[in-house]
């Protein structure tokens, strides 16, 4: 046997080993759906092990699809955090709700998160009824169990299954992270065979520019959640990596009225200064580089009817 033939055999063996390794892996999608403030984003961050979705007291904080990647043994689980499902009143609402149901229908498994303390109200009931039309494996996750008596949890699980049959039920506290390991193991065992969809060390597919804008929007809402309508938004206008390794980021906060602009700026610019400082601190922690953040506030009336704004948020623009 010649040296070349030896190399060919060796190469063939390596190729075969890699193929077998790929065939031994699993990957798939799990859609997290539920009513606003059910705890989807908090749960996602715990499942992934790092922050990929912002969390605030404001309802409908999550607007577009956010994918968080979790590894469990040889399985890669892509959790899809969808906007909270509620009765839409305006165009932006419709885009968010459509996006949520679209994310559910494209997944391998649908996980419905219910705030156990809140129970099954009219919003949750509509979700459970609509789920009857989705022919996919479904899992029920009761959240905030640390705030709910056990007898109520069992009653709630039974009632939810009267609307649509769930394959399994989990009880967790997303805020504390309890119960999340059981969820990871369960989904890992049910992911389809196939190669991983993302690099092993990648926690999310959200672009850095969008993640930066989301972090600033979180700080905006946390600072002004009682005073500022959720219709406001943040966009990253520029991202410049400097020779010293730092990043210069310029962002614009869009509001719909001059009165809202005054609220964001605050007296003597103190409010926006605080928002900028909080956002910059988290951005530096997330990106592990020095960050120079510059925020601007602009009034754009009816921005929620502008198709370009929807594209920037990763949403489809509803036709009516």
C-alpha cells in the first residue's frame, strides 16, 4: 500500500468519525409563549445561563423573536422567546401577536408559560383555546410557584389541560431559577437528531446592535415605567470599534410627543444621564469591552406606523 493510499484511508476515517459525531447530536426549537408578564424572558435567561432577553415591569416588553441557545449533553435547544399574546389594539400590537403565534407554529415543541399567581384569566384562556389549532407537542409551565399554594397549582394544571392536552407539566420559579434544570433535560431528550444550529458557545442569535438597543430600552423602561408609554423604542444608529478596543455606540430613543421627550430628558438632562449610565454599565459587562454610549431623543409622531421601524425591530409590518 502506497503512502498516498494510507493518507486517503486516514482522511476517510476522519471524515467518517466526524459524520458519526454529527449524527449523534440533536437540535431543535422550543417556543415560549404566554400572556404578557408571564415570565417568559426571565425563564429564557435562566435556561440559557445568560441574559439574552430584557426584563421589565412593563407589559409587552418583548417585541420581536428572541432566540436563546442552551446546551444540554449532546443536545442544542433553541428557545424562542415570543412577545406576550394579548388582544391587539393598534398596528404594533398586531405585529407582536402575529410574531408570537408565528414563532409557536415554527417550533418543534410549544411551551406555554402561565403566571400561577395570576391563574387563567381571559387572556390566558384565549391562548389555551387557540393552542387547540396547533398540532405540535405542548408543555405546560406554571411559573411563580413560590408565590402560589400547591393545591392551587394542581388545580390550575388540571384546568389548563381541559382546554388542550399537554404532554407534560412543569412547575418553576423563573426568578429564582428553580425547576429549570428539569426543563432543560426534558427538552434535550426530545430534540430531533441533527447537527447543532449554532456554535456551542453562542448564547443567542440577536445582533449586537439590536441587543445594545434592547438593553438601553430596558433601562429606559425601568427608570420611567410609570411615566412613559411602552410605544417608545430605541435604535442603534452607529457602532464603531476604536483602536484601543473600546466601542463607541450612538443610539436614538424615539417617542411620539414632545411631552414624552421632556420626560426622557428629565430636569437638566439628569434622567437620560442616569439611563445612559445604567445602560453603559450593562453593555460593558455584556460585551467585555469599554463602551462609550451616546443617547439622543427624537420625536417621531406615529412612528409605530412606519414600516422601517418594524424592520429594525425584526417585525413584519401588518398591512392594516
